C-alpha cells in the first residue's frame, strides 16, 4: 500500500517540478500520520507551509516558482516581476517570488498580492507554471518601469505572441483604476502600429513624438528589405544605425548598396544614430522635417 501511494505521489509531483501540497497528499489517500512519517524520513521536504519537495528540492526558478504558486492555493498565479521573468520580459529572476491570489495568503519567502479583479481569463500556463497572462503581467509591472523599458516589454511581448492588443484592451477596460492602466493606453490607441524590433527604434519613436515629426510606418518591407521607419507619402526612409550592427566593412557596404537601390526606386534614405538623437536632437529633427517638406513639394 505504501509503495503504491509513493508512486502516486511521484506522478503528481512529477507534473509540478517535484513539488506537492498537503491537500494533494490527502487527496491521494494519505493520512496526517502518513504525511508526518514521510516528512520525518526525509521523503517529503517542507519548502513552504503545506508544500513539500518530493525526494529532493528542485532549486531551478521554474521549480521554486511552482512551489510558490502551490503554496498560495488553487486560484493563485505567478505574477508581477516573477511572471515577467517567466514570460521572458525580464532576463533575470528577482527574489522573493511574486504571486497574486484573490484571497489573503501569508507565506514567508513569497510576496503575495491580493487582487479582487483577477479573473480566470487573466491566468494561463507558461512552461508548466500557472501564471498571469502576458497582458495582465504588463499591467502589473507597468508602474515599476521607465517609459523606455515599458515600451520594450510591450513590443517584445507582441513580437513573441505573449501580448495581444485586443486582450490588453480588455485587461485595461476591466482595471480602469489600476496604476498601470494609463501608461498602457497609448499602445491600444494605435492598434495598427507594428511593434518595434529594438530599443533604438523605441528611442526614435519617442524622439519623433517629442519633436513633432509626422506619423510613420515602422518595421515594414520594401523591395525585400526590412525598413526601420518609412514615410510613404514622402518616400523617405529613416534607418536607425547602432554601432554594433554597422561597425564592420561588410555591413557598411550592404547598407550603402541598399541605399542606392532605394534611391533608384525614388526613395531617399536618412541615417540617424543613437548618439546624434541624444546629442543634437533639435538639429536632427529639423533636418528630417526639412527633407520631408522638400519631398512634398
């Protein structure tokens, strides 16, 4: 009997990165005494209150994140900064793990957020962990981020398929008083705006808004080439050059060859760098505006 129960425990824990809850153990038919015997023998290792590692402690981020979610109950989900790490919005894992739940839970080593607005459609699974959706995660972390970092999170999330503007609009509509809502509205107000590829492109969009440059098309294709910024009416291309992508002779030659192809087709290419946008923004904006005006005449 004990051997059969241990096999069932292993099956359940195997689906949860090696962790199991006391409630799940009772559900498998173990008594309180049977659980305590296994704890004393080291076969169940307490990690959080009511959560045990089976045999050994899985210390990977996915394992410990799963344990944190299990500790907070069946309606809990990994959230905020921890969810951002799981979705790949962050390239690191901060401690403690953050979990959102509709009820009050206090666990040492877990930062628990209580939310009455968290709905079933705000929760999904990623890499085997129950987590808030990409859209809800963006809402929760928005108040913590700079404008530049938030822009990158939304754009990277859209490109990866983890954030969809219609779902983001739904989340914002249901959370009008959330401190992150106002900061995310600008993304759903431009639903046809393609997500940018890099922080440099984000910087150009901010630069363009700040200096009154007209609306442009970003990340489009022309004659088989990907274009950073296109003003279609004026037939003006703006390429944002980063040193790391254009510092070798081959890249330099390819760029100039492409510029020539575009010029033959009637498109003029303007190249701008991060340094120039930061050091001489007014001058750069003035030059682009002048080129656009000349092309309209």
